[in-house]
C-alpha cells in the first residue's frame, strides 16, 4: 500500500509539473524498488512463516528488540508528522516539485530538513532489528543507503524552486541528524545596544 501510494503521488506530481525524471533518476527508482521487494518479502515471511527463515536469525536479546520497537514507533510518528505538516506539498522524492509548492520550515522541518527520510530510515532499520533477521536487515540497509543518496538530488530541486530561501534554510537546519544544542538569545540590553 505504501509503494502504491508513493507511485500514485509521484504520478500526480509529474503530471502537475509536466516534467519527466532523468534516466539516472529512473535507474535509482528501479534499484530502490528492487531493494524494497526483498525487504517487504522478508517482513511478510517473518510475519506469516517465521520458521522458513529462522536460520537467518540474528541473536539479539529481547530487551534490546523491545527498546528498538519503541524507537520504530517514534520514528514512524516523526515521519508521519512530516507528511502531515507538508500537506499538499508532499511528493515522493525525485518526482519533482510542483509550481504551487511552498517552502515549509515549521514543525519537524524546524528540527531537520528531511523528517520523512529520517522517519523512514528509523522505521526500516528498527523493523529489521526487531525482527532480528538478516533477510530483512541486509536489504533494509541497502534500501536506506539508496534513499540517502536521493537526498542530494531532491535538495537540488528545492534549491532550483526556492533559491536563496532554501539555501538559508539549509544553513539554519541540519539535513538529517538533529542538533541538540540550545541557541542562546542575546539579553535585551545587548541587542538594544547593538542597534544604536
């Protein structure tokens, strides 16, 4: 259902922009789908017929897998939050940027520039660790690498669309890993003195 939704929104985005993706982008898509298929097949086998793939089990303690399940839930919620905040501006990576798209810098986009990617990475890798199975982990790692490489191309499209506003946003907001530093504001007396 997720892949069908991504394909449909991508089609609508391409139709709205009138642009077609390059062959390089098409190749990336084919590779991503090729990696997504064994990942989801592994998840289905793990869910429906776990004995078939038990020989690929990774020995991880149950307490660790429980913690990772909580991490997966948080990552999923963060990615969904990103999609909800984008609203009609959301389009799958590399599908193009519609002409009516606005730059969103609030909500999760004030924390990282790519919250949907971050949520996807956390979900993909966490699910693989919860399952503790190589059939899910290896394609999940490869799929995450492919998705990560798409970020540069997507950001190039956003720079084309929003110009200096997006470049400034890039300076202020990390791409993927949130900054856990607190920005100190100048005291009112200092800022008043600097204006005189």
